[in-house]
C-alpha cells in the first residue's frame, strides 16, 4: 500500500492502528506518523516487544527513514539477542542495513552454528565474502542432507551470487531434482 495515499484516509488509519493484527496496526501507525521520527520509533519499539516472532520480524523489516541511522541500529540491536533465531537473522539484516556491519557479522557468525538458521546465516556471511560462510554453503550443497535443506542451499547461492565447488559437485548428485536445481542456479549466476 502506498503510505502517502493511505495517509489521506485518516479515519481508516486511526481504526487500523488498533487492528487486532499487529502487523496491520504497525503499518497504520507508521503511516499516521509520516515524517515524525519519534512516533515511528515508538511504533517500532512497541512492535519489537511483541511475543509473536513474526511481528518482531515484520517490525525489523520496517526499520528505516525517518528514523535516524543511530536509532535504527539501536532498535535492531534490541532484537539481536531474541530467543527465536529467525528474529536474530532479521535483526542482523536490519543492523547491516543501518550501517552496523560489525554487529551484524557477529550475529550471523553466532547463528551459523545453529541447526535451523545456520545455513541462512552462512549465506549472509558468504554474500559478504566470508570464506567460512562460503565453505558452509558449498558443503550444504553436496552433502547427503535432506533434499529440502540442500535445495535451500541452492536457492541461497542465488542471493549470494557465487558458484561454489559444492554447487558444481551437485551437478552429479544422486538426486535428479538436485541436479536440475543446481544447473538452474549455475545458469542464473
């Protein structure tokens, strides 16, 4: 939704700012705040305290102008120690977006060892040229892991923008779907 157009309908935004769906409420509060950085920051800070990880991830994805870079980093940092690894991944992305690459890297390095978030964190590291992240992504592409994890590794190669040795090895994989997917990714890169 275009926020400028949405701001024109103040009564609807007022109603939506109290919506039961926390993500709808947050977008409405941001739209109502407009260029008021303090109001946007307050709406984001409240959403970052939600017990629902999806709401926190959504809030992290909405950190930006008119909030200052320092405040963006501070808001993202509050979620970088969250219990949910998906939230920490989103917090690291928000930290990097706000110019705090050092803390983003620290979060991604920590998460790279996580059984669920590790592959995505490794891909974020690889995207920045980190050799350990590239090695983990490469290894996940050809190890005998479950097919879903390996296909995720292939997809992550696209976001990283690099062909790794593991992706090339996957061209001779025992699984036909993996071979096709690996070939598609290599062709796209």
